[in-house]
C-alpha cells in the first residue's frame, strides 16, 4: 500500500492510525462527541478519526492554560522559558523526519518541501523567538509636562491566554509562528488546528511535554471551526485571538472576538500580484514565479497568482513559464521526487476546478494545464495550470483560488502595472522582477502589500514580520513586531 511503497516508519504509521484526541493539561484525551474522518489526500482513504471538541472541552483547555499562566509557567524566569523553547526546537530537530512525514501524510504536500521548508522553518522560528524571552524591556522616560520630580517608566507584561487558530496549508509552520512569540512573551496557548490537518500539532504538544513544558502551556483542541474556533473566539478566559485562515472566516470571528474585547491578529487570504518589467531576467523570473505559485500545489496564502508582464517580454516569459510548469514532477506527497502533489481534500479540488471553469468561461486563454473537461482523479491532483490574457474583471484575477492556477496579463507602462497590481481587495504580498535596482526599490514602495519580494517569491525569515493589509488582515506574525501582540504595556508613575 501507499505507506509501504514509500517506507513510512512504523512509529509514524501507528501515530496516524490511532484515534486522535485533544491535548489538554499534558496529556491526550478523547472526547465522547462524534468524530471526524481524517482522510489521506492521495489515496482518499480514511486514516483515522479525529475527536471533535465542544464548549466543554474548550472551557477545560482554557482553564488549564489559565492555571499554567498563573502558576508554573508564569513563575518561570525568562531565561528558563528560553531554555525550554530551545529544548523544544532541539526535540523537533531530532524528530524532523517524523514531523515531515506527518505533514506529507496529513496535507498531502511534497515531503521534500516538508523536510526542507516546513520543519526547518518551524524550528528556526522557535530558535529565533527563544532569544526574545530575555529582551522584553519597557523604557524609562522623562516626563514632559509634570511639575516636580517624577520617575516614569513602562513595563511589558504577558497578555495571558492566547487562542491560536491555524489553517491546513502549513499546519506546523504556522503553529510555530503563533507559538514561538506567544511562549517567548510568557503567554500560554490553546491551539485549534484545522480539522483537516491536526497531526503535527498533536506531535508538537507531545514533544513539548517531553522536554519539560509545564502542563497547560500548550493545549490543543480539535474539531470544527464553527464549533471549537467559535467557542475560543467567544470564551471570556481568552485574552488574545491569533487567527490565520480565510478572509471570510477572519472577519466573522474578529467581530465575535471583539464582543469580549480580545486582542486580535488576523492573517488572511491574498491574491498577490507579480510585476515583471522589461528589464527582468526572464529565466530567473520564470523560475521564481513557478515556485511562487506552484509550491505546495498553490495552496499558499502569499502565492503570486496574478502576473503583470511588460509587453516586450510577455511572450518570452509565458513560453518559459509553460515549459517550466510542464516539467514539474507530479505525484504523491510521500514521493521525494514530487513537486505537484494532491490538493488537501476532494472538496477543495472541486473548488479549484470551479475557478478553472470560470477562467475558461470568461475567456482567458489556456497556456498549459487543465482544460475545460477535467477527468475525475482518485489521486486528487490538479496539473499546474496557466491562463494568459487575463483581464481585471475576470474571477481568476480577483478571487483567491488557493490551487495550482496562475493568471497572466501584460502591461505597457509601470504606472498602469502598479495601478492594476494594487486594485485587489487583498494586500498580503507582491513580487517584482527586474535587474534594475532603482526600478525595483521604487516599485516596492508603490505596492500596497505587507510583503514585497524582489527577484524572488515567498522566501521567509523569522526575523521579518509577515502579515498583510486590506482584506488580508492586520497584525504581524514573526519578527519583533509580533511580540507586541502578546504583551501589554503598563505605565508606572512615581512621584518623588
Ligand atoms: P479557513 O478560514 O476555512 O479555516 C482556518 C481555521 O479556522 C481552521 O482551523 C478552521 O477550522 C477555522 N474555522 C473555520 N470556520 C470557523 C468559524 N466559523 N469560526 C472559527 N473558526 C473557524 O481557512 P483554510 O481553508 O483552513 O485556509 C486557507 C486560507 O487561509 C486561505 O484563505 C489562505 O490565504 C489563508 N492563509 C493565510 C495565511 C497568512 O499568513 N496570511 C497563511 C496561510 C493561509
């Protein structure tokens, strides 16, 4: 069978084949509620069942995290917290192959990506934030309008209990984005993974307990978003909601969270534009564009999905994109050769297919990939698909597709390219390709987006903040900018 064909280690097989519960107070518990089927994306076979949490389970997890915050975790010195976070990173390194297998099996993603991007990215994030535990300083200030002698200073305090809601496309990495900074700041966290991809979060919680994290610092509650996610957004014991997911859910859950005045970070969807100027190196641009859209089979929030190519290089670029896309190895996630792998679920594949159908119907020109009649595929894969002659009013240029579908258009003036690039409701990321440094820097300042990549796409670093504007949300993950999301500043006045 599939797992034998790719020699999946026996301990991974037994981890994914047993019923998956919640992780609360240092141990896994199964709840009595109905379970969700966990389906492996390539074979479409049921792996196991996932417990579905309810209000009572969420309440139990939040209380446990509060107890840890007020108790064992809250009492640790910053350097002790740092040591534990580093120990977790070390344990993940020792467990890297296990974690990579879980991501490939759960998401269906390429195991080579899981090995070289997801797992090391998550580890680096913990290593980076471990160093911040000891540097969360306030400031002293000279009062400017107070008569007499006054000492004024600020202190940074941990916010409290954080709820982290995670999507399915990078389950481990995005979890690490939330956990790294939250733990560094002294918060405790109740995590809700996507109901499609809970496995790596469960493993991480296990590792954290093994290396000595006090019970309740990292709790995991599984189940449906509209039940468990909603319950977390409503729970009065949660101080901060950090959500990554779609803009529609983000807007709804944000309103709920504000009813109880929770602090809020929303990392949402995107439709990231890519400008390729007449001065681009089209070989390099084509390579980076292909990885920017087809990595993780297009299920990437900052995927560069709208190309604006200068008229002079447009045809040449499209020919290179076509050749490159047709060369990408397609296959199961567990095959180390695969680059294009199954989409996360049959439902999601159907959604992406609907978008491809609309691009055909609205008159975009198919360059390569899926035609109008797409056969049913048991393996849940869609071939990398490129459309040219896309127009601003086509859905392919307006809506997030979250699959291996790229749209291309051409432009004549940079002003026009910038205007069209900025015309989206989203503002997560953008990319610019040109060998002229002045041109790239100038363009980067005119683009409305949280992240701008120059001659690259999707390269991330833990020291750099990530997060969008407009319908892509607000607040940052990663970088020092993320820390303020988990801290509160207290102002202290001393009349001398
Ligand atoms: P989603 O919004 O459907 O789900 C995200 C999470 O929210 C899941 O855990 C889900 O169970 C939960 N959820 C769903 N409905 C809920 C509700 N009513 N109340 C509370 N929680 C609820 O998104 P998805 O399909 O898992 O992920 C894809 C989306 O995530 C895309 O739009 C993508 O752009 C976005 N994303 C953004 C970033 C970023 O950093 N900006 C990163 C990755 C993914």
